[in-house]
C-alpha cells in the first residue's frame, strides 16, 4: 500500500526533545510529499479523534523547547480492545495510512499490539528519561535529564560543603538506575544506590563513616526513586537511626528532570530518529522501532524489544564501584 498520510503522536511521560523529533518527521515528510497529521494527547487523543495540522515553521520554532506541542497522555483505555478498535476507526476516518509513535516502554507495547491487530504500518521512536528501552543505547530525553541532575547536584554540593551535611539526592528512573548511576559518576557522588545492585546497608554506613574520618565533611548520596523502600526518605531514616551524629537532608528532584530545553545530544538524537522513522515507513518497514546502537541506526522489531529490559553496561557499574560506594 502506498503511504501518503502519516499520523504522529507523543505518548506517555513527556521528555525534552520530543519537539525536535516532530520537527525532523515533518521536515523529511514535506520533502517527500507526505502529509503529516498530528494526533494530540497520545492514544487517548487518537481514541477521541483529536487531530491537528502541523506547521513546519512553528515546529522548527519549538525544536529547542521541552514538553511536546502534540501534548501527551498515559492512556488506560488503550489497554482494552474496544478502545483500540475505536482508535483504528478514527485513523481510517482521517485517511491516515501509517503511524509514528514516540513513546516509552508502555506506549511501544501498545503500538506493537495495535499494529498487529489492525495491520497498521507503525514505527516506534524511543523516548524516556529512564533510558530503560531495550534495543537502543539511548532514548530521547535521557541526556537532558542527566544534565539537569548534574547541574542540580553541583548546586547541592555547594550547600552541603558549606554546612558539612550529607545530602541525599533522589532521582527518577522507576526501576532503572541509568540516571542515578550516570549522574552519580558525573557529579562525583560518594554513594550511588540503584535498583540493579543490591545495597549492603551495613557496608554503606561503614563507607560513610570512613569517608568522614578521612576528611570528607559533606557527602552526596544519589538514589533512584525505587531503589530502597521509600527512596531518598527511606535512606534518610536509615541514616538518622544508624548514624545520628550526622546531619542529613533529602532533595527529591522530581519533575524538573522532565522539563527544560533539550540538550544538543537529545536534539541530535531526536532529529536522527525522526528522520529515519519516515524513511523506514516509506521503505515498507513496519512494527519496528528506530534505534541507535553503537551510533548506527537500527530497526529492531517492536515485538522483540517489548517486555525486555535495557541493562546497564557492567563496565559502568564497575567504574561507579571504583569511584564511589555502589
Ligand atoms: O518514566 C518516566 C518517569 O518520569 C519516571 O522516571 C517516573 O517514575 C514517572 O515517569 C513519573 O510519572 P508521572 O509523571 O506520571 O508521575
């Protein structure tokens, strides 16, 4: 089937760099005389028939902004067949021949099921600050979030040093430690706690005491939100109980990690993946994700990447272990 009209949506949690991906999609499609229709608010918007036209100039203007001009949603309804059927009817009514879904694990899984059920040619583009999508080295948004954490941690270190306190910095990531591990290394954290590595609490407390004895008055402990029960606050409870002589504070960075202007690396990644999503569809590829592996564009099938976990490179874990307590 000849593809003339492509629908594009952003789905799941927003990340910086989504507008850059939309920009490359629109730009490449325009050059190939393909019509792009924006689907607003992700799968929920598709179910409800929320479409919008995209203007290249406006999209180019938004390329350096966070958020998404198409808005987004985490759709509960799309998990049910009756709503996916409705979504397919909406696509047909708009004359959309194929779709590009810019999403995280949940959205790519939804896209895989939808493409299979209704034979819709579909391409996924990976985005998530958690960087936990299998089949790609990096997802859009990770680099910017990492930079936000490092910048915040550098500032926290100033006050930690001035007051001789221990600061616990809780970062996002769900069950994935990429953000904590990479930001921990980049900001010289004393302790890094991630879900992938079981923390020996007694050893960690000895490390903190030893670190203090050798002259480190202040310390930075970076923890992934779900690495210990109650995340950063749980870690503070342990410190208060076991090392009451140390004063500590918790900073939960929260959603600032999802906002802001995308880094140059994220803009590059988003433009590359957006461009190749269009060329892949025009070459007849479907139900694949456009990804980056060893700096090369790849097209793993959505079925092959769903339900798998992107593991952290062992060398990175070893490095963190040498430079900090992990
Ligand atoms: O998956 C991205 C992410 O930011 C996670 O790191 C975090 O746990 C979650 O989304 C927060 O989701 P919400 O914005 O729905 O609270």
